[in-house]
C-alpha cells in the first residue's frame, strides 16, 4: 500500500479466492484507514465457512468481503476444487483462478464500456505482442510511473 501512495477516494481492487489471509486483510485495513474504496473479488462462501481459528486467518478474524465497499463473489466452494472422480475421496480441479480472472476481466470490460458511453476514452495498456503495443504504452509511462512501481 505504501509503495503505491494509496490516498483517500482511490480505488483498490483486492483479489483473493479465500479472503482470509493476513497480508490481504492488512492491505484492506490500511486502505480503509487511508479512506480508499475497496472492490473485493473473493468467495463469500469460502471465507464464511473457514473456522475463526484457522491458522491462515488474520488475527482480527475479519473476512475481505466484510471490509470491501463492493464484493464480486466468485462463488468458489470450500476447498476450491469442483470435480469428483469415482474412486477418489477428494475433489480436484480448483476453480478460483478461473473465477477470479473472469470476474476481474468482466469488471475491466464493463468499466471501459461505461466510460466510453460517457464520452471518456480510458488509458488502456496494450499487449507488447500486439503491433504498435510498445509504442502506444510509451505514452502511458509518464502518466502512471509514480503510481505503478513496476513500470
């Protein structure tokens, strides 16, 4: 949070399949302290059904969905895996990565659509594998270099 100079009324999107881990909850609590807004992409079911004394939990026992201003519920089941195989007592094939990526990309698409409908052309980072991508992205460096440390 400190590295990105998060400020009042900024938006922080936190993505975590389970919504209980210490670093995640620390980030959410600090964002709230600074007055930032939080969108959470997480599983309400998974967090709600993880015991309060689970060792992965933040000491506050808070769940990400409780701290967020808006929750995109991934509906990931407890245990994450969804495929049952006859003769095996454990499900396989975790869905959280797929569900979280789908929700995040849907949020991006709907946000861009809403901005364009309002006459705003948002800055969009292009793939460096796309012709002209690197050149287009050069124009965004100066605007975001102080906020996005990995540029």
